[in-house]
C-alpha cells in the first residue's frame, strides 16, 4: 500500500524489444485490460485504468521508454488528495509487468 500525494507505485521493466516497437507491442496488452490510451508520444504513453463514469477509483499509468530501452511504469491515483491507494497502483504495475513477461516468454519458445 502506497502513501503519498497522490499515492503511486513505480517500477522499471527490462525489455528485449527494439525501442521503436515498444508501444506497438504494449497497445494490445493495454487493450486487453480495457484501459484507455489517453496520449502517446515518441517516448511516453499515458493510460487511464478505468472509465471515469463507471468507477470512483481511477489511476493513470505513465509508461516511459528509457534510453536503455527499458520502460519505467508509474501508476498514480487520479485525485491529488488520495494519499492511500490500498495497493491498487502496485497491482496495476504488476499486472502490466506480468502480461509483458508472459508474452515475451511465449515469443522465446
């Protein structure tokens, strides 16, 4: 459980994918979670985890491509005054991490 203003969880994920293919690799994964891509640039993607109308707990996931080719994934609560996330942000990051590693291991087989 994270504490902060806003509460967040962040991890670095190492990938073996060319930098220019990372976001096209991630898009179907994000879609399978029913997350919404809000904006995407060359090195960064901003994703919302839930539909604003259907949930009171919304987190944003920012995915940044690092110079090393790894990605940094940061999930944070939408509302600045949310100081406890009850583990939701860590769950978001780990869910994405697990899906990435699952697909990468299938690709290696």
